[in-house]
C-alpha cells in the first residue's frame, strides 16, 4: 500500500494538538484510519457537500476571469496535482512568483469584509501549496460572484415555498436582485490575503505525517 500523504486542504486538521497520552490528535487518528480503510477497500468515503461548496466549484472559472481583469493579467486554472514525500495538492493558479487560491463566497454575509487575518485552515493549505511548488508567497482571493441559473431557480422555489406564494415576475426579480453582486464595485467583491512561506511550519507538517504513518504501522504491522 502507498504511503499516507496529507492533502493540503486537510493540513490544519492533522496539525491539531495532541493530548499528553497521544502522539497525534484524535482527529489525525481518524483521518489516517479512514485513509487506510479507503485504500484497503478501494472505496472513497462520501464527502459532505452544500450549496456553499457547490457555488465555489461552479463559479471558480468566473472568479478566475474576474481576478484576471482586476489584476490586469491572464490567469488560467491549474489542473496539475503536485506531490512530494508528505503532501499532495492542486493549487488553483500558479504564477511565476506566487500561488493564488480562489475562494468564492456564497454572499456578502460569508464574505470576509471585516477580517484582517486569513483563517488558519486556508493559511495551512497555502503552506502546503508553497512547499509543493517551491513558491515563497501565496494569495488567497475571496470573490463574490453571481449564482448559477440552477442556484437562482432553487432560491426562487425556496422563497415561494417558505412564503407559501405563487411564483411571479416580481418575486423572481426580488430574489435575483438579492443574489446578484457583479454590479458592485471591486472592493465589495474581492478581498485578498497574502501568505508567506513558513519553513518551520512546513517541517512540523512533515513530522506530523511521519507520526501518523508510525501510528498506523503500530495498528497494522
């Protein structure tokens, strides 16, 4: 069986602090066990999805084009998956001097307008991407994009169901206006966070992956 490698999106989870009785956290133990079972049975564990993740996935291309326009550059989606001895990941955008990762906010209430620091999950993810690509700088770009047609249709149906009313043109316009953002200025639709490479943290991730492998080896000699 191949060696366990942590996906960059999951680095923060495996790096949770362990109690004195453990070499790795309970969460990390669960992750390595699930990984082993997935490989043993050749089955993928079902992943939770939501309207938030669906919009992020479906509008990523539009967000990349939007960011290209704002920066005055041409960005294309990276589809290459990178691996080293400990990590695996697929950065969204790779430029000559940086990694850029796109996060599509669902709406203005999930957009980090007031935030001054990037959350730990994405900070850790960027460290992984930089380790894999040799970059020393990463940007996390939060974008608010208009929803897809299906998302608008669902929202209209949900509105009518919630308010026990028939669908009308007025309701359609009201829901669309509530969900539309592309008419707003850039500063209300784009928030960027810079992340610099942290060699000590990357080394600690490698140590944690090694500890997880040792934990698994003790369970399954």
